[in-house]
């Protein structure tokens, strides 16, 4: 029953998050691990359902919307070069070594290329929460991570379209790229002209929380537009948050949206990631899972770190940035589903990839904690 499941998730995630903090780890790690405990892999109290997935999707959208609201736009502008270096290097190394690994385990050429592409994906939704908990979301490192995530998402989707067009998929590469550029162009114009106007028009309405409703409408529409254009919905939500952060309604919206998100939707998102774990489907392939997990973590960590180092960061900050890019999250799961449908991943390999993605997601918060020592204030931290 959904109501009971929500009650269990909220109780367990809050207690697990508190325990994680007491153990000097980010709260998000406890929320991820409690999902595994509650799910079919251990206790079987919570099962993955369509409605939980939808609530989870709202959770990650609100999480990235909040990240946008809290973004320091001036710092974000300054981090453009660093974001490009991190994004590009963080794709190149996982893609190259992922392809070679696919060849070594006997995968056909296009399947090996697809594996490399899959390992190149990044989702910073988990990293955003860890950054918030450590007070680093508004730092130079935080801005670089968010900018690199946008670059990574766009490039990986374009590369995916390119690979699919050669692998026999019915894909118009030119149209794919055009839709991406059109989305960003339209999003910039809407953020500049339309978003402030909508908030001003909703503000005097004689109904409760009209500005917050307007903010949610903007968030959901931007997320939908992004998904329609083939860009991850979380990128659209993030841009919507940045747009509202430039208005006078920033603080009111941030406070209320955080209450809505963190009370229900965000905990469900974190917990349902763990609920997806199913060890029974891959018990005979633990060696492959371990090998690909190490590869996925090391290549993204080092590739992104080298990019950050080239952009002028010290090694500790560079490794912190690299660790924040490790999680593949929902972006890789979406790409994996596309590959399975196109015949580039068989069912067994798909199950392996799902667990590899979950491993990268779970290890990201403690890795960030290791490199981003909370007690040390880095330059640019607000």
C-alpha cells in the first residue's frame, strides 16, 4: 500500500540519514543504503512500483531545481573553462577505457562502443545533496561540477545519437543536435524575459502560495521541455532554478521549495535508488560487476580530476570534483534502457549495468567527504 510505503520510507530515510551524519558521512549515504535494506534485496518491505518511480522523479527534479536556486551565477560564469575541461576529460577517459574493456570481454564493436558511452555518463543529483550538506554548493568547485554535468549530459546524448545512427537505429543526428541547441536557446530567452514576468503576474493573485505555484510550474515545464529535446529533465529543472535565482523571489521560493522537496519527494528519490538493487539476477556475474564498478569509478574520478587540475585547481580539489562526477545515476539508467531496446545490451548485461550504476552512486558521497574536508574552507566558498 502506497501510504504505508511512504511512511516507512520517510521514517527510515530520516533515521538512516541522521545515523550517517553521526558516523561522519553525508546523510545521503544513509538514505541510499537504507533503500537497499528496505528493498527486495534484504527485507522486502518496499518494492519498486510505477507510482514510487514517479514520486522519485519529482524528487530528483526538485533537488536539481533547488540546486539551481542556490547557484552563485557569478561563480558559475567564472567556471566555464574549468567546467569544459572537467566535462570533456570526464568523458574521454571512461569512453576510451570502457570501449577497450568491452572488446576484452568479447563484446562486438558497437556494443563495446556503447559500453564506453554508458560509462561516460554523469548524474550529479546525489553530488548536489552532498555538496549542500558540506556547504560547498556555492563554491568554485560546486559551480564547476554543475557546469561540467550540463556539458557531459549534452555531449553524451549527442554521441549516443551518433552511435545509434551507425548501429542501425532510426536516428536523425542533425535533428538531435538541432533540438539540443533549440532547447538551450529557448530556455535562455524564457529565463531572461518570461520567468520574471510570470512570477510578477502570479504574485498579486488572491490565492495562497501563488508565487510558489508559479515556480513549480516553471520548474516542471522546463524539465518537460528538456526531456522532450532529449536533454535530461534534471538539466531543465536546474536551468529553471537558476532563472528564478536571478529574480527578487529567490529566497521565498528557495525556502518553500526546500520544505516541499525535503519533506517527501527527495527522501523517496534517494531511497528508491537502493530499492532497485536485485542481487539474485546477477549472482553469477559478481566478478564482472566488481571489475566494471572499479573501472567506472576510477576512469571518471581520474579523468575529471585531470581536467580540473588542468583548469588550475589543486590536487585535493581536483579529486573532490572528480569524485562528484562519479555517480552515473538516472542518466546512465536511461541510456542503458535505450541500449537494451536497440539490442546493444542483452538482459544479463543490462542487470549488470544497473548494479554498476548503483555502486557508483553509493560510493560518491563518502568519496566527496574524503576529498572535500568540511573543516577546511576552500577559496571561493561562500
